[in-house]
C-alpha cells in the first residue's frame, strides 16, 4: 500500500479555531490537576450554556472502559476512551483516549485533530519523514490530509484529543 501525503489548505476560520483550542489544551497540560471546564456551544436561548466538566478520574486514566482493538483494519492498537463532548452540529469533539503499545496508519486524515499527551509517549512519523516523539505535556496538531504512522511507546499513552470534523462525524 502506498500512502500519499496530499496536503489540503485549511480555511482561516479553522486555523483560528484550532489555535484557540491549542492554547486552551496546552494551558490544561500545564496544570492537569486543576478544575476546569469546557463551554458548550450556544443554544438558542437567553441563558448562558452549561459548562461541561472534564472528569479528573478519566484524565487520570480511570473510568475509561475496557480496552479493545482500535481500528484493527489500520493497526494493532488496543485502546479505550470516552468522547466527552461534541458540539450540537458534531463539527467539534473532545475526548480522553488511552492505548497500550502498538501502531496504526493514517491515510489522508479527513479532519483536524489536536492531541495533548497526558501520560506516556506518542511517536508520529509522516510518510517519508522522520519520527517525532511526544511525551507527557507535549501537544501537536494533525492537520487534515496528514498521512503516516502513529505509534504508542512502550508504556502506553493517554491523551486528550480535540477534533474539528467539519460535519463528517454525523455522516
């Protein structure tokens, strides 16, 4: 199988959204033990939307469910997680995900995703590129169109993910 690295140009609005979320998530990584919340999208009402707390136990790796094969057609990862929040239009999602060692391939990723490593290590290798290592407290954005390999280091990994899906989740 040949992977191609076809880059798509992100729209300015998506770049701004990912930048704001990146700053938010990176600030979270600096103080994971603190209480913080995420705003829901504004509903058609006069009231402010309710806050959506991120569960400290999930951030610590508890209450994430049972490990099971994760996308077995793309690799050998065994993972578990929780989709914490989606906007009403399902364009933006946030979750906590944990995996045992293994790897999987991405071929022309169809959405943008920010990842913040809470524990462990991710090794990302773009097609034709060198491995990049991300450890506890490190974050990065996988842009739409990215192709390559995600590998989970020897001790496993737990991360927060934030994805801008542009409506593809509901398809």
